[in-house]
């Protein structure tokens, strides 16, 4: 975006700057010393801007705020924080015109309220439709000798081999996967199978230099494919891709549209995509998602309401800058943000009192102010994205920062001499220090790391379509020829639908099939849910000390039986 706007700016005599965590100190000083006409920034950097004395003066003259990829910016606690920050900016500037951009919004009216809760916003819907051709299927199993070289089962090897065959026959391919571990694993197994495949890995735990090198190599045609996650889902300019592959179901309708739209990234071109599935459950879910796209259906964006953690974060952010804050005046600012429009005065005061109890603020005569430690809190909690300590992985041979690993994985799984995969290659650990891991390349088989917080939730739109397809035995034309009979055979078996829950026992497991989506999964599997009370008591006396496994559509949650995890009526039986 910066590169393109700078080009436009040269023609129009408009100066463009960017403010995010990776810019240099010189760039930061230039923004303060000689501010441009357009500033590109992130929700997190906006928090810093609102708390910098000189930066506040600069943005107090803002006339337009453009929010790109509004559907991503509005979700979860990060969206709540951004919405409140925009209202804090409005209280500073007076007002400004708000413009939101998105290609995948089902509930545009609510997103308009999120962006501009106090003034009406015109919704402009494009009449142009991007043409997409998407194929869904389960590839043939790989020959035994291929799976042996790749070090995996024949089904998984067959999927990887199919992906490689498609990469070979196209100029540029983006291979999307749902987790960073999967991206690393597929790239690693391709390198076991081929001497030097023209591929690179791209995900958020790789260093900026590693990602940008991969982007440049793809754009220049030096490699034929990027194995990537959501890090390339949105509008990064990586040049031209003529095919998008998705390994297994993308879990959400909107994600698949964003991803396949990266192929033939031009209004006049057709975006070609293929979902390569590893089993029938993935095939069924992928089929439901593509059916929705064919029907023109988009998922609603779920906006988090009344996040008190976000409220506390923004209170401390504001008191960090002002010595005395009129807390009822700030309450009105909070209420002007769409996610907090129904926040009661009681909830607000309880949050303030909680911060007083923690010793973060003082409260007196209608005002609050900061106590010691607020600055450290602000610096450590600029983002509402959950995080944990990371270790930097350092290549000691080339003296380069490769990427990061989560503390939990490092502490539990790694030690000096261990092997793991990152950047699609194997590395041996020389030494683990307090915040970094020193490694060297080592040609041996290894396992990709696990990173926290990667699961993509499945919404009820998808599971409802799965249920509909099962009940009506629907096999769409976009399912490939070899996979159609597999799907028809599957429909002959008894499976769960929205109207039918199936409870089964298999050896030492209880399996409950329901089609509720991820949010329903967690509600059903919680210790106080009706699911425990309704289904499990009949089985528990017969299964003492055994593992419970709750299977809900594509995801399996397994929990070891613990007395404190069971409702009271079940604990004694266990």
C-alpha cells in the first residue's frame, strides 16, 4: 500500500508516510518533524499516536480515516479497541469522514454502524462480481515409495504430490493452509521428495526479512509457489499468481473468497482455485463453503460487545496521557463506540473500581489519574491480540534472525541438540538462551513446531450447509470426478445433522456428533453445559477412568477425565 500510494503521491504532490512497529527511529522522527499528508498505520500504532504529545497534535488535523479490510479490523477485542480508539480520536479532532473497505462482509449495515455509530454512513455495493472457478476433491493416495520418501502416510503424501503437480503446471501458485505448522510440514516434505523445489514458506512467525525475501522471490519468478497462512490472505503485493490451492477446508466462506481472489488478481480475469482435501470430513466442509460462494452468501462478521478487558485497557491508555481524567466524560466517549453502546454505568464504574483495587489508578471527586506502573502496562499491552513470550531463532552460520517460537513449545519440547523445522528446513539447536535459540542447518527428518492460537473457527453458516447437503445427498458439479462417488457413499452412512445428534461408543471412547460450529462446540463441551448432563451420565458408570472424546463435525476435542472437569452429577460416577 505504501509503495502504491507513494507512486500516486508523486503525480499528485501528496506526501505519504507509514507508522508501524518495524519502521526505523529516523522514520519516526521524520513523521514528527515533517508530517506528510497521508499516514498509513495499524490499530496498534494508533494507540501510540493517541498517547504521544507531538503525534496527537499532528492527528488532531485529520480529515479522513480510511479503514482497509474492515471485516478484519472489526472482529474480537482488537476490533473493540480500534473502535474506542477512533472515538478517542474524534474527541480530539472534532470529526472526520470515515471510509471502510471490504470485499467480504455479509452484514454491511452493522459494519457501517461499527465504523460510524453516531452518523449515517452510505453503503456502496459494487455491482462487479469477481469470477471464480473452484474445484474440490480428495487426491489419489501416493505410491508407497513416495510416501516412504516423504515420511508420512499415503493419503497425506498423495495430497502433497497433487499440490506439487499443480505447482509445476502453473506460473505462480499460492498454497494456503490453516496453520503455520502445516505450512512448515508441507514445505519440509516437498524438500524430502525433491532436491531443491522452487518454493518458500510464508507465515507470521517468520522474520520480516524472511517473509519479504520470499515475497520478492515469488514476484520475480525465482520461485513458483509460496506455502502460506493468513499472512498472505489480504492485499500484500506479491505479484501475479495464476492459481490458489487450499489444503483442507478453509473453515470459513469469507476466508476462501479472500484467498482464491489472490489468483488472477484483476477484474477481467477468472480466479482459479482448488481445495485439496485429506479426508471425507474435510471434503464435505469444503463443499459446503464453495456452495455458499456459488450462492453468493457471505458470513456475518461477529462484533464483540462490551469487552471489559478492552475497556480497562483504554482507560489506562487515556490516563497515561492526561494527569486528571473526568471519568463520566470518558464514559460518554466509550458509549459512543458501537461495541460499547449498551455498556451500563454500573459496569463502567465496576471496571474503574477494579483498576483502583489493582492500584493502577486513583479515583476522587469525579476524576481518575494514573498511579505508578501504568506506563509499563501501556507499553506491554498496546495490542489486544493475546500473546506470550517468544524465542528468536538465530541461524549461527549466516547470523540471521529466522523467526520466532512460542515459549510453551520451547520449554516443553526443545533442548540443546533437538531438531525442528522452520522455514521448511531442519535445524539443530546449539544452545537455548533467555530469549533466543541458536541453531544450525542439519539435514535430517524432524517435526514442525506448534504455535498457539491458530485454530480458525467454523461458523454455523457452514455447518448448516453441511447438514442440508447430508439430508439431501447433494453432490455439486465442482466436486472432482473421482471424489463424487466418495461423497455419495458417505451420504449413505448415518451422520449428524442440525436435527439429529449421534452418540456412539467406540472401545474406550464416547463420541458425540453435533453440527453446531466452533462456538457451539465450546458451549456444548463446557463443564456446565447441557451436553454433559444430557448425554454422558448414561455412559460414565460403564467407562471408569477412560478418556472422553467429543467429536463435533471436523474438530475433535479430547480431555483426560478429571474430577474438577465434570459436573457434580457425574463426578461420583467417575
